């Protein structure tokens, strides 16, 4: 009977085919290196304007952790043409909304605007890219705001420090050693030179992807892209221009051995002074450089056991394994393996640890794939009075099963269906689409991956799942991190 | 291909730098038309209202079945609804839980249930299968004992975890602060109440609440009207059940002055603050759009609100500070707050109250109002991207009988809101004076919160919103405490001299003046006492006697304007006869009083002895100051019919009156009424005539 059922299900599957909706887009590079992606979707009269800067906490220097995220806050402070506090107001008073977020790998800004305010959204983002402006009051305010964010999201929440604690131990000698929120001391240590260098290094068009989606006209949008972003200088000329705007006459001269007055403030790049012309030409062809070490080491090579004492009532346990980069082809299989173990109520870990053995209140896991490394995290909060050693034992049994036996046909079909559902749901808003387009371009070098993602999962076989379980869920190199109530210390 | 594009781009005129003046902000294009798609609404023969919002942009569909039952008071079983909601997916007579979970996950669907609804979301190609599973739990849920035991165990753990979650702790405190304990919203599951819940309770809850009568089925997504009708016919019309449960006693607890509720979270680095109170408004009220503007101005979702600008952008007290009206058919509330580091918690409260107060004093500027209205119009337009929004609109219009064009006219009505409207609404719905101030945080900051409490008495709550009683064992016995009390009030050094002194007092007359916020004029109260146990009491105002009572040693009674005359029962007379002396405490051991010393409780930072005593009729607690031994408070609870009436008396301002320490300030709290009394005069050993009290 079971086999028959499976067969029927398979039939249904092939009949209906996959339900992924194709996303059409155009993409191109501007001469200054900015990558542009445009997607038209006219259902609702709104547009999403987003810029992804390829800079995250992994680009921070030791002693300045948390800087990328702090800087993200500062970039809402205004520009040469936008007063402090105006940025949000301009967006909101024109019916839009805005926000940003920073990960280990990138910083992402977006505005959602009524479609007739697309040009305004693009102007705002181009201002941020060309000449953002920050004053002392802004710096000090945002420094405190970020610290409050850290207290609210991490320090004052039970278990919320687990990512920080895991990364600290899994990624040794690796820029994922710390997380985007950083440390309070480092936030305090930031100096003026840090802001200037960070902006000059990472906030340049060649390090950015502009992704616009929604109710737009492609030709018109391209024109505006050219107007607002095409006019941003290439190479180091952008920083020459920023220095021209920000430095005193004296400092400018010290840096460039040329008077500011040699330049035309209204038409900077077309300044007529021969020396200015020469300098501009030189800086235009002088590329900005970002140091991106490719192969980080710093993986776990042994079993690490440790305990964190937190303001909690129930003990918890987090097991972490070395995973590959998210662009590694094994990642598809790892995600499907993860669904077998903890996706949905019928998943193996939920059925055993939570429902049958009643050792845990919940269990969750996620394959944390990043650009330069990955970690597979399995977390579980123990039931009242449960023994963590028993919990670990039962967890390991499940790991050993998935390594030693092929998953059943029924389970396999189940996770395929779940993946299909997930992917269909992921592109249901234009905000989601513009972000997915940019991510696929930056992390996977293929914007079109947004359309082929499901195929990637559908290619995974049962054997692949077993293979990656064996390869990555290593008993001899993993982190076992306990969380215990502070009173137990 | 990509390279070709790059080349083409490179061929454009190299730079257009000089042509753009960046200081000019782009202006808006012509405003787009905003279309709200129609929803289909139809009713089934068994009482379900079906609302369909079609949207074929992605091949998914959802069904949300929502019951119409009012919340049910659970009393000692608080949390029953949560357990019942959790149990719904525990298996059916056709499928045990494992099978059910498997089949749901197999089609990649999400099927969830709570105390009042069941929700299905799946790919549209699996609609039939999804509905089969959804209705299987609706019709055939069989609530197995083993699952019940498991879920109760999970909740035991969950309640434990709740003690470390500051957000949940604040919510519990809010519920208790804003709602009367007769309102289900005031009920919070505790370890104690969880124990009282049985599987039968769950069964009967489900039967009471899950009925087609009055229910709503909201269908959204890749499905058309014809398909919907077919599926509803196939799956839902055979369902039958009683009328939806109606609860008519949903009382809020109006805030009166500032009341601080503090919940201790050991080790907290931030305080969760919520300034909150109940408001009188229902969904669909004509004030609703204006209130929404008002709230967005004060502390809605944007960065531009007054709270956000003041507390985040100017003072950097917080990552975010927000306010909100929660408009609910069963009890609406206002709240404002956020998370603030320990040392600025009090400053943050000051600023929030300032901003709330400013709303009804200063009109919004034109710029502010325009900003808020544009931002709301934009947010309205953006919300239309989700088909769920359209369905939500239709549900609200149907459920609350709103004008059919309510949402079509929304933007027009929004544009019409003006500054004067906002001032009026602020006066009606916002108060900086009558507020509950909830703080979940580190105990080290509690003293900074005192100024916000009108009577300086911060109420400490535990993680579940229950009053915290901090009690330690007493260092003396009950009889010794009574002795110390007598010595203290008689200002004597030995019991012998105390009794001698008391013997000399044959009678007294005490006249006090009482005032209460609910009564526009002061009341005069006269108490008399004649040794050993004759007494009289009367309450007068403006030449009228409201209430009088007496006991003359053998008989007694009372009369009031509303109640007429009532004689004391034999039982009462027997009790009164036994209670002798100016301080009946001296006779507790012989008068049949059951009394015991419970320990030392700290009230508002002052350690007090807690003496419990009962004469069988009423239960009482007296609090005596640990240092002076004077009586500071009496709480009496007495059953009157089905109701328990509690009276709280607070004593202070003790003064020497012919050798006896008497309190000259007595306040009396009966239910929501607080009478504040000042003693005007005490006459000792003057002639007293009980007749005027009869």
C-alpha cells in the first residue's frame, strides 16, 4: 500500500510539473563598475530600489568588529544634498519605506516606493553611493543606538548569543570569528579615519549591485540609472571628488599637491585646469582595490566541548559542523539533508527528540552557508529536567542513521515537495525578488539562479544526501556547546 | 551577451556629469491608480461566511477558518485555550499524529491550529489533499491522552523558559494591569493553573468553540469562485455545531493615576517598558482612521515618529520606541514603549509620557501631518501587494458590518483627517496621567521608578503577572507581636501599665472626613465606642445620613439609604459580644479568633509583620511595621453571596491622643473606590449616646 501511494504521488508530481514562476530581468554593468539588475512586475504600483554593497563583517579589521553594521546606520544620516534626519523623512513623506541590514558578507539598503517615486528612490541611493555625509552628533547617536540594538537583540534575550558563541569557536583565525553586531569595545574604538577609509574602500560603484524591481518602465529606468549612477566617477576619481567636497583647502593640497580651486565644483570631472584634468584622468583609471582573501583556513579539526552560562531556565545544546561555502554544489544536498532532519513536524529530530523521547522542547537546525565558509548548526532546548548527555546520545543516533542508511522514497519526495513550496513562496513580493536577484548575482555569479534554484534541488539524489551526511557531519570535528542557567555555575 | 551589453553601455557619451544638479530632488510622476480587487463573499447553509480573494501570481492557496466565539473565562484553569489549540493537530480517528504530520509535510503544506482557528497553506495543485487533512482535524480530532500528557509537559518547560523572556513577562504584566480579573484577557497560564487542566476540559473547549455558526473561512490565492464553492460544498457544509459562545462580561480596568508594575529580571541589561491602559473603542469605529494617523504621528512604524525621533535619533536611548492602539472587539488597549538600557529607563519613561501628553496639547505641524498621511497612504498601497490584505479587508467589512466602500474610500478619508481631529482624538484616547507603567528589568533600577507612581507604591509582579509576595519567617510569635503592638500604641513599657492605661478609657468619638474621586463632595464619618464593646458608625454628607450601624452589647443593626434597616443576626451578635476592648487583639486568644503570624513581608521597601486572623465570617490580614509595631494596614475579605468583597484600610499619621497612639490618616479601598480619610477630632471619655446610630 505504501509503495502504491508513493507511486501515485510521483505521478501527480510529474503531471503537474514544477510550479516555479519565471522571473524576467535585464542586467548590465556601468562603466564605473556598478552592476544593474532591473525586473518589471506591474501587479501593484510599487517599486523596490536596492543597493547591495559587497562588504560585511568579514571585511572588518580585528579591533573594529561591528563596524560594517555601525556604518550601515551612519549611511542614513544624509549626504551633501540631504540634511541629517531628512533621509527617512523624504522616503516616508513620499509614501515609501526603507531599511537596511548587514550580514557577514554584505550590506543591503532598500527603499520601497510608490511607482511614481522611482526616480526619487534612485536619487536617494545614488546620493548615498556618491557622497554620504556624517557628523559627530550622528556618529555618537548611532553608536548608542547600535549598542541598544545589541542589548535588545542579543544580550537581553535568552540563548540569543548562540551564533556569536558558535562562530567564535568554529571560525578560529577567520573573519567569521565575529558576527555583524560586533563588540561594545570595538564600537567605542571607532575613529574618524575608520569612517573615511571604510567609505572610500567599500562604498564605490564597482563594489555595488543596484537591483530594482516592480512597476517600472525598463527604458525609462535605464535612463535614470545612467543619470544618477552613471554620473558617479569611476576608480579612485570618486574618492578624489569626495575629498574635494570634504577636505579643507589645506588638507586637500597636502594630499594631492593641487589647490581645490583648480577644480570646477559644478562640473568636477570636466574641470578645465590642465593639472586638474591630469589628476582626474589618472584617478579615473586608478581602480579601487578590495582585498578579498579567498581561502580562509580556520575550520574545526577536533571535537570542542564548551559551556555558556546564560540567564535562562532550560538548558540547551548546539552542535555545529564544518560546512562548505554556500556556492559549493554540495550545499543543495546539505539543505535537503537538513530538511530530513528538522524540516517540519514529521522530521526525524522533531519526532524523536521532542515527541517520542520528550527530551527537548524544540529542535531546529540550519545550514549556515556564507561566501567564505559555512557551518551546520543543530540546536535544541532541553525539556524541564532533561539530561543533555542523553539528548546528545539520541541526536547522534539520528546522525548515524542518516549517514548509514538511504532516506526512504517517501521522505525523499516529501522534502522535494517542501523545497518546491519554499521556492514558490520566496518570490512572492517585489522586495523579495529584488533582494534574491542581487544575492544570486553577487554570491553565485548567476542572476538567473533565481530561476534555476529548484532544478538544483531536484537534481539531488538520495545517495547525495547520504554522501554529504557522511562527509560533513563529522563525529571527530565538531562543536558541542551547552547553554546552562547561570545559577548552575 | 553580457559583454555586448557592457560594450554598448561604454559607447554612450562618456559622462554626463555637468548636466545633473544633484541638489534638485526628483519630483513624483503622475500618481498611480490604486485598485483594490473585489473579494467574493458568500454564506453557507450551515452558517460559515466564506470570503475569497483571488490572486494567481503564485501557485499557492490558503484557507483560514476562524471561529466567532468570544474568549472564555478560565479561572483556575488559565491557559486551557492554549492547550486546546495545541491539541487540535494531535491526531484524528483516521490518522494518528505521526501519520497526520507526515501527510502534511509530504505535500509541503503548512497546517496550523490555535484556540480559535485552523489555517492551511499549500501549493494550489495540492488543494484537495490539503483540505482533506484540514477537515479531518476539524471533524475527527480525537485528543489522545498520550498527546495531552506530552503537551502539558512541553508547557511545563515552556513556562519555565518564559521566566527568562522579558517580552513575554511584559505582556503578562500588561494583561493583568489592563483587564479586570473577570476578563479572559487578564488570565495567564501558570505552573499552578496548568495542573488544573484536564483532557475533558480540552474536549469540551473544542466542542464549545469550534462550530460553523458565525465562523469565517477566508480563502486566498490561486483559486477561483467556482472552485471555491465546489470545495466548500465538498468539505465544509456537512459540519454542524452549536451557536458561537457569547461572553457578556468583558470588563477592562481603567487606569487611575500612574501605577508602576515592576517585574524583576535578574541580570537584565535593558528594561522592557510599556506604558499602557485600556481604551474604549471597537473595530470599525469612525475614529479608527484618525487614531491610526494619531498613532503614526506619536510612534507608529516609521523612523519619523515623535517617539522615534526623540528617544532614538535625538537621545539614543533605544534601538526603537513605538506606540500602538490595539483595537479589539473584546477589549482595546493603548501601549507605548521599547527596550532601554538600565541607566536611562526612567529618563525614557519621562520622555514617552512627555510625548504622549504633548499630543493633546500641541497640534501637529502641517509638515508632520503631511508626512504621516503620505507615509500611511504609501503603506496602504504597499499592503495591497499581498492577497492576504485584500482578504483581511473583506473580513473586517463583513465581520463589523462596515460600509461596503470602507477600504475603497480609505485614502479619501485618510486625506480628510485634519489637525483639529487629531487634537480631539488625542484628548479622547491618549493620557499621560492615567497610565499603567510596566517595567521588566533589573531590580537595581526600581527606586528610579517611584516618581512615576501616583501613590509611590510600585506593584511587583512575577513573570506571570501575579503579585510578588516577599515573605520571610517572623522572629517573634503572634502573641508577642500583639503585646508589642499594645505596648507601642499605649506608649507603655510593660503590659501591666498598658492595661491600666486602657482601663481608664471608657469611650471615644472619632470624626473623620473622607473624600473620593468618584464623589463630588466630602463625607463625614463618625465612629463611637463605649467599653467594653458597644459601638456606632455613621456616614453623612450635605446634611444626609447615608449609612449607620450600631451594636449596643446585646443587639445591633444597620440602616442605609439604599438597603433600609437590617438587624444583626444571632451569629453576628455572638461574635460582636466576644470581641471586647478598645484593642480586640488583646482578646484574640479567648474570643475564638483563629490567628497566626505569617512572617515578615516587605511592602514598598518597609518590612511588616503579617498577621492573619479569621472569625469564620471574614478573613483578615493586619500589617504591623517591623520597627514601630504600629498597625499600618488591614485587608479584609468577606463573601457576600457569590461575590468576594475585599476592603483595604491603610493607617498612617499616628498621633498621641490622651496617651494612646491613634492614626489620623485612614484610607479605605473598596473595589475601585478609594476613600481618603483624615481624622478631624477624637474625643476621649465624653458622653456618647448610641441612639443617633440606630
